[in-house]
């Protein structure tokens, strides 16, 4: 069963942008409800129901379920890194920072992906990619490091810098960086997962398996997870779950399976733009001048890192990493048959 949505000139571009719009606005919705709930519980709510919805859609589309212990092992690892760790760090960090700022830091993960892809798959970065990585490190530093730390660094005030480091490790920005790293590793892991099972089915199961430990941790260390949530809070959680997780990931994998990988990667920078805009509009969030400079540098760096694909296409064949990923996606309807042990 294949949906025919790419034939419309106006609908297809909207659907292509939709995942990044939903991810950005979901950050704002989550930030709005955090004062009335707890972060681990919120992370679990965003994952488990969304995973069930994804599996229902996968069943309607006739997607095969995982077969063999190797497939389930990769899904479990994917769930731990991209589910439990990513959403856990994201929710805990979002409690201590703004939605727009948090989204910028989360969607800087293509920088880490580029480094991991170079190391694991020999995916060359190139001139534009190297320049983008350098600018990205500078931009993330301006966003994530306390302004006082940066000012003291230029003043060469060692005592003040040491105190600022303690502030950094207790800040939400640090947790957001850990979330971005978890998401980057998860992006790499999906390439291995796709060898053994359908990526949409794997996404659904990794949401469920990754969300259950968050509920377990919440029951042990958190109190009054839902007693203070009002109707608007449940609506915000519902939006984050249905649109920010299930629909966004469903559309993402639909276009990925249609071969629009370059378009998707080049649109990644739209997520923090949406989050910053709606965070300012609904939550009154503001960034410092240094952080705004960091935001600009980060968006430029993400664009440059993604541009390396276009540059390579003009001078050489497809990179080994992209070839491997496209081959895996092309074969998702016929998963590799493996002997069960």
C-alpha cells in the first residue's frame, strides 16, 4: 500500500516541511506543560503512545514485523540510545532551558553525525563540511556556554572560568548537548537496523521499548507526574505525541523511503527556526546577543555540512555511507532473511 502524495505541487512541499514544523512546535508545547508535570513522565508519554500509533499505521501498510534475535537486538540498542537516552536528556534539559534554544542545540546533531559517518563509513566531509563543522563548534559554544564563561575567557580570568564550568555542568544546555549526541548516534544506528527490519516498524518498536524505562524511572524518582496537568496541558502532551512524534516520524520515513534524503537533510535547520519563532510568540523566550550569534552560526554550519552532499554529487559518485543507506531503505519491504538462532 503506497500513498500518492508526491504528485501534488503544493501538498508535497508542505508535507516535506511538516516533520520539522511539528518537531519545532512540539518543543514549545512540551516546554509549556513542564511546570505541571515531570520530565521523565513527559518523555515516556511522548514515546510509548506514538510508538503504538506508528505500529498501527505500519500494520495497515502491510509492513513486516522484525524477525530473528539480531533484528530485535539492534532495535533494543536503537531504543536505548535514540529513545530512552535522547528523550530523557531532552526532557530534563528542556526543564532547564528554553524551547527555541533547546531545539537549536538538538538539531545541531548533523555535526556529530558527519563526524561519526566519516569514522564508521568513510563518508568524506569535504571543504564545505569541514568549514561547517568549525563554524558549528563555534556556534554551539556561544549557545551552550554561559555568557559569563565566554566573557571571562576573553578576559583570561581563570578563577571565574572555573566557577563557570560548575554552572555549565548543572545547566540545561549541557543536557541538550547530550541529547543531541544521543540522537546523532541513533541516526547512525538506524543504518544498521534497516539491514534487518523495516525502518518504520523499527521506529515504532524503538519508541515503545525506549519509553518504558522512562516510565519506570519516573515511578521511582518523580512525584505527582499527572495530578497538576490541566486540559491545556494534556492537549499539549497529545500534540507532542501525535504530531511531534508519530506523524513527524511517519512523514520523515515516508519521504526517506521515496529517495528524498538530500531534501530532508537540507531542511533540518528549519526545526530550530520554528521553535525559536513559536517560543518567542507563545512563551516570551529571549536569547542573549551572544546566543543569537551562536544561533546564526549554527544554522549556517548545518547548511554547509548538508551542502557537502550536493558538492560531492557534482564531482564524484555517491558516498559509501549514502549508498549503503539508500540500499537499506530500498530493501525495507523485503528484509534480509536471517537464520534464527
